[in-house]
């Protein structure tokens, strides 16, 4: 790191005046402030930073401020938006700015810094996905001239030295960068006579030139000159004016942010780890299979592979654990993905035969979760006892252990106790129910009789680490981004809730309100987070999670990013997701309701059950239901009995009641009808404060609401709309800006947010501000009034896809609804003809082409959707290719691709079809067998004149002027 303190101490007798200038429009009551690493700029204490003053110049609002510093001064600094109390409301994204004043600047001189606000999207090239993978060649260039060096000297009284600086993250080898403009020193718009910039490291290019006052205002732009004279000219023009109100400066440092050019766009493939099929696997995709998938991705023109979560989910030790979002540990990897053949180079012959036999037995259409787990753990245990001393005493293992012991020891101890007590419910573990460091030390002690069992879990995690790391490094080497998944929750019977119970609200459950995926809402069963407690150590648990992920991934998907704004919180005793409330949220107070003429709180917050409702819902069985589940507290008015007044109690009692009964309806039907009775309320009373209430979601659908008087209906409808769509916005905006920046700053991975569902209006502005990439699924448009999204209108900061793991595949969606298929064919395809009943390759290609040509930064396709491009891969029923059914909380996640990666690698026809779609859309694609990323470009003339078009079309598709990657 640069020693700014040493630099700032040079020649204390010399004083230089630094003038900060930044164009930025603020809201009323907001100001701009610059804060930095040195005391003169507050030493990173925003309240002590330099407050700037606004000056109107034309259509711009320029924020200015001056400070006196010693000669040779150096520091880091950033800009902040603050309120009247100097509380930071917003701050720049990306890296801290660096200032190094050259020694040649004389005493008393003024140095103007012309900066631009750094947006979230401008920080993306510095993420590992671009820096270490896609643009890795740019970051290995030799530094030609470091910051802080000026080669020119002032030669006349009217001379001004202008120092140009631009960030060019995506640049090919042997490419030069120029500034061209109307002054003679900038070549009069001719590249060959322009000002050539030097590389200063970290994608920064710089140069300085002596200008005369008559040259101002200077109109200019930047140009990249590549191999064979190929030119890439940035879109638009820039202008630099000379402010002489306080005497003209002798030095102007212009930080022009990013090169303005058509934004980088790439494509990728999405597939769960367990769904991959190869000739080497044991019944399920394995980490080392990713190397083959990388080869196929490169051949097909993809820069990215997206996976579902890879953490251990072995809570129940049965197929329920196939659900990849219910983590046993947020740090441990899943033993399911272990390649047992790679455990050793000295596998005994009898074990090899066992592996071969298991390959045949487990090579089914779908994953057999329980059999595969049992087989792999059995084989791994045999190898562990053969080589445990060799492995556990190795330098490699010792290094792994020392770097991971904070989570590895509790994980191994948890697994031992889970198996010993035959349950992961740690409340059933007697004296071990409550975690402590002393108990842990005894459990993992080398002197314990079960130490081998503890070490076996170490051994498994060590090999999983090695295998995933090998695959991840292979992906990086081949310029393929490996994108992981950060689940929003953890299982309530997990290592994390055992070790950190204070971080979770264990009496609650996480879910989602009714949306596209489920009209009754979802209940995921995870406890909600205690954000107040997490904030006390600056969200250390989250920061550790992200640091662990960054060992393997260069990008990640934030599952249900809405949960960082607010979470749909349900009581722990709920089984469905309908009767919940947002946390945090501003409730309706009893006083507020009374002012509106609403006073019968028991009537509105208790299940509204009348005899007529029972008769309509249960028919002749209503008396059986009433006698077993209800009490009649008024004439023809009922309430649930104490032993069945929650959804879990109802389900438990119903199982015993229906045994031997003559009820005509099924148990499932009766249970849902009883749940509907329980949910027939208008307001939800806060269990922690009886004077606070929350409107029940879709309250107008309830008979409880329909039987109210008109005044009450109108008031409650207005309050309902206010609660869900207005009063929470500032609270949720503030909440997200407390938590999300911590996640983003915990690693250098590229972050994408899954922003589907009921989206508050504050979500997209916050994501844009933080540089978070959103998700667009065509069948789930975020725009109101649309049945199908329009990919050509998606914003750049998005991932677009025709489907995802939480819905049916493109092929299944096409075939499951004839009327919808016709509407799509007419609206999107623009044809009145009858569409084909099957998703034939031509239909698949049309939909995929729509997405690759979208402006979105990434177009990512489930592998199943790509296979629909070729008829021979569509023989399997489309419905069988669905990965998850969100309406079924006990869905078995077991889909396996019906063709091996080896076969797909040999299929040149399919790879060519996909690659040409990517290539012709103007998206970047990796060169086969090389390490360069290529963007198709057109040749340009050697001279770029001021009257040239402001946008140079690089990719065959019109692009908006965007400052982006």
C-alpha cells in the first residue's frame, strides 16, 4: 500500500492549495463533503471532513472546496453526501481515490482536482470476475509511469499543466490510449498527433500536457488504438473549463472516471452442481466435473458458469437434505460433491471395484440422494482409515486446518453430536444444547475416544476444498467466471444457530408473501436474523461467509435480496407463508386505527368463523370439524380450541382425528380448509406488543373483510395500501444501506441480486447506487401491465434469462399452457399464426436470441434451455427437467441432465449454434485455446474529427451511451 503519510511529510515549508471540484445534484438539505486518510481531510471521520460549497455553472451544480497542504502531499479520499448534521447519507462506490502531488509544484500554487462521482457500476471492473478472470490481461501490463510524476514544466505566464487520467479496464495487449481534442497539443482531433497516455497500474492511464489559457474550454475525448491500427473511440465529448474567479490554477488534475464505450456484455450457463452428469461421477455432479463444464462453456462462447449453493445440508440425513438452500453450515461444503476416486493415488483394488459397482448402481435418471451419500461416505471412510496419518500430518492439511478451524471445529463437533443423538435439533442434546468454547474444546480434543470421527469430518472438508479449488482455478485460467449462490437463510437446526443463537430470532420463520411462485406465499422454515445483534460486530458472521465464498467464486448471486431490505417474517408455528408481516416495518398503532374509526380489534384480529362458513366449506362434515377443532363462544360464532389454534397444531391433531373416520374429503383438503379458517383475519396482532397491528396480506379476499361495513372497508384498504407500498420505503432504504455495503465490501466478488417477487420501489435505486446487478425473467416482468418482459428494454445492470431453477424450463413453460403460448406468439413473436405445440428448436433459438441481444450485462441460460436448441436432446418429457417446485416445501431436488458433458463436448453442431448466437449478438466470448477475451469490433478511420458520430457501434446492436464495464 502506498505510504501517504510519508509522502505528506515532504518539505513541510512548502504550501500548496488543493481545490476539489465535483459536479453533483443533491436534494434539499444535502451537501457534499470530502473525507480522506490525512487529518486535514478528517482521517476518515466524516464529521471532520472538508465540507464543499455549491456553485452553479450552466446546467451543472459544482461542489467546491479548498484546503492547504504541504508540498509532496499524498492521501486517499472519497466524496460523501451528508445532511445538515454531517451524517453520511451516501458515499462513492469503488476504491478510494489516490492523490499524490508532484514535487515540482511550487510553494503557493493552486492545484484543481476535477473529479466525477464514482457510481456502483464503475466499481465492477475491480471485482475479481473482471480483474482476475475476464480482463486479467489488462491487469498484468507493465507500469509505464506511476502516479505523482509530471514530465512537463510551465513555460509562460498563461501556461496550465493539465493532467488527464482515465480508467480503461478492458484493453487488449499492445493497445495504446490517447486524448484527442481541438487544441494543438491534443492533435486537433487526429489520433496520430494526439496525447498518448502512459499506464499507471490498476487500469489507470494518464498523461499531462501544457495548455494555454486560450485553449480553454477544451473539448476532447479518449481513443483506444489497438493492433493493426484498429481504433475504438469513446462515445460523446468531454469539456474542461478554466475557472479564473480566484485566479487561474497552474495545475489541473482531471479524473475522467471510466472510458465511455459500449458496455461489456457476456453470456453464461446455469446448472445445479448435482444435475451435472459425466462418465466419471458417482450418481451426481462432482466438483471436478466443473473442469469439463468449463471446457464446454469456452467452446460455446460462455464467460460464466452459475451454480446453486454448495454448502452441506445434511440436517435430516435423508432426501429432504437435497434442498440446497437449507444449510447445515454456511461454511462447510457438501460431501455429496466429493469425487472419491481423487482421494488418493493409492486406492486399493477392492475399493476400486466397489467404486465401479457403485457407478453402475447410481447411474440413474435422477439423483438418488440417500444412496449416493451413503456410498460416498462409506468409501471415504475406508480411505480415511488407510491414510489418515499421512493426510492429517501433511503441510497442506495443516495449512487448511489453521485457516478454517474457527468454523471447522464446531462443524465437526456438530456432525458428531448429530449422529450420536440421531437428530440435528440441538435443543435435544442435553448439556450440549448450549454451545460453549470449553465444551467444544473437549469434544474435539485429541484425547477423546471419538477423535477419529471428528478428524473424518476434517478429512472430508479438506478434500472437498482441494477439489473445488482445483476446479475454480481451472475456470479462472480459462477466463470463465464461477458464480456461487448466497442463500438468504440457514436451517434452524444448524451449526450456525447452535454456535451463534443470538444472531437469530428462533421463534420466527422466514418466507415470502404471495407472488408469481405461490399465491399463498412461501414458508422456508429458516429463523429470521437478529440484525440489531449482528450490527454489534459489524456483521462479522456475514463478512466471514463472503470471505469463505471468495476462495472459490468470482461472482455470486444474493438469494432473495429483498430480505436485506425487509424479510417476510412468520411465527415459528406457521406452516404456510400467508399470515406474516414484514420485518422491519412500521405497524398500525391502536391509536392510529381508533382515529380512523376502527375499534373492534378482537373482531379483526381473531379468526372470523361463523356457522354458515363452516357449512359452506365442510358440508355435512362441519359438525365433526366443529366438535373436534372449535368452541362455540357465541351463538353460531366459533373459535379454535387451545390444542389446535396454530397451523402446526392443526396438522398434528388432524392426523389423529382422520384415522378411522368416515370423512369424505382427503386429509390434505381438510387441512388446507382449516388453515383457511385460521387465516380468515383482517389484522395481525403483534405478539410482542398487543397495541400494534399489521394488515393481513390480500385482506380483501377474506370473508372477515367482506362482512365489514363500508367505512371500515375503505379505511382498511387505504391503510393496507399505505403499509405495503408507502410508509416503509424510507425505513427499508435505510436498512439496506446498513447491511448490503458490508456484504459487498467483504470480498471482491461480482455481486448479483435476485430481485424477483413483490418489489418495493426503494429496491432498484439502492441496487443501482451500490452497483448490484438485478435479475430479469421474461415470464415475470417487473414492469406493471406486461405479461411478458421485453428483453430489448432491459437495463444494462441486469442478468436476463428465459427461466431459472425456481420455475419450469423454457420448454416446459411453452408446452404447459396453450392460450398463453398463443398470446406470446402474437405479442412477442408478432405472428397471428398458430404456434407449434412443442418448443421446437426454432422457438428455442428465437427466445434465446432475444436474450443474448438484450442490453443486459449478462445473459445466463439454464442448460436445459440450451439443449432445446437441438431436437435429439428434447426426447425427455419437459416437465422432468424442472429443478424446483416452490409451492412444495418438501420438493425432492434431484434433476440430472440426461446427457453427459463428454457427449456435449463432442457435439460440435450444438456448440457452434450457441457460439454463433453469442458472437452475433456482440457479447464477449472467450477464444478457444487462448487467454484473450474478444469483442467484435469494426475498423475505424485513422483520424477522428470533432464532427464524427458520438457513438461508435461496436457490436451490431444499437447501444445506449453507458458508462459501465
